[in-house]
C-alpha cells in the first residue's frame, strides 16, 4: 500500500483562468487531440491532393441506379453495394450562393465568405464549397481549385474560382 504524504493531498496543476466573475466564465486549456477516419470517403480526400474531384457511380450491372454522386456515396443508395470511383468534371456553374458575414466560432475561413452550390455536368448532386475570389452569381462558370501546397486534409482543400472568359 502506498504511503500518503505527510503534507496531504494538494492540487498539482494550475486552476482555470477566470475570464468573468458574473456570470462565471472560465478558460479551460485543452491538451488532447481527436483522431478521425474518413473511412469509405478516403478516395475523395485523397483525390483532392491529386487535384481531382472523385465521385461515385454504381458498377452493379443488375442495378438501375447509374447516377454520378458528388459528394460521393461509398455505397449505392439502391443496391447497397460498393460504388465505383470516377473523376468528375472540374468545371461547372453556380446553382445558388450565400455570403457568410458573421460566422460561428468554428468557421475557419475569412469573411465575407461566399458559399456556393456548384452544378457539375453529369453529376446528380450539387457540391457545396466556397468561391475563393470574385463575386458569385447564379449561372457563373467556375472551376475547382485545390490547396495542395499546405493541405488541411479537410474539405477546405477544395474551393472554386471563376472561369476567366477566353
Ligand atoms: Zn446499385
């Protein structure tokens, strides 16, 4: 049996920082991290590093579901078998948009930030992203751009920019 110190039990760590007394608000330092798997979505995030938009389509010949999904679905919504990964077009048009002026605390981009919904040819779903430069409008031609220099390994490695007129 361990012997107790003659000095008794004491705090050995610093307390919390008091930010405001009424109502009481304290600052809590955290020193943990979170390990997260992308699981079946791994090919999509790996594709961003290769400047590709990886979408999925059902490869089961007996299945009638043949639409191209982006964001991808690892499994077919109809037959539930694993889908085939296919590179989607990188250029499309803005379907709709909004601009974030007053984001919540976890928002990682600067504001004002134009969020856009992009229609890509042959893709049955619309990709949500942000417009890296320019002022968005419905029907604007845009092209996917990728942050491969200092990747975040998150969806923020994808953005869109206006397609310059030729
Ligand atoms: Zn299917």
